[in-house]
C-alpha cells in the first residue's frame, strides 16, 4: 500500500524447494503468475531463492526496516498470489496485540436490584491506570 504516494514494500523474496511436495503450489505460482505480478509491480524487487529441504515462504522487507514472513506450505498458486498481494498492500507496521479486554464488567446483587459496573480503559495500560472511566447501571426491583 502506498503511504503518501510511496509504496512501502521494497523487496519480496520467494523461497521454495525444487524437490519437496509442499512447494508444488509455489513452483506453479512462479511459472504462471509471478511474471505477471512482476510486470504489475515495477516498483518492487522480487527475488526467488532456492532453499532445499525447507517449506516455502514469502519474506517481505519494508522501508521502515520491518520484515514479515508468511509460510505458503501446500497452498495453491492463487493463494500464494493472494498472500503476495497482501504483503504488497501492507504498510509494514508491527502488529500490536491487545493484552487485555477494553472493558471489565462486574455484576453484583444488592437490595435494590442487580448492579452492573463497567470499567472502560485502553488496552495497553497498567492495572492502576485501568479505571479511567466508570459507569454504573442499576436495574431496580
């Protein structure tokens, strides 16, 4: 994907084995669809790499010095093309996983009814910073 008009993917390495059965789909991809992919993406450097005895993978190098590796073991040529296109369209940013839920709900019973307490907080905060906003919902009897 282009960020401010500049494609972020610099180099795509297609690694395969010329003997293994798990590389059958990527070998067919290299014969049929890789030349078309290279023609449609002249800004991209596509390199093929022979690695014997290893499963095939696509390795992408981005302008922000990040890299991504996708295993394409036992995939069809269309699936390999789909993954290569996804790597081309990605910005190369690191994937951030949420460490905790964005909310915490507590349900308690009281004399006047059931009380639901919701704590809303950002995902990457410490426990003492979690209670930034508190909302009470009271269901009366």
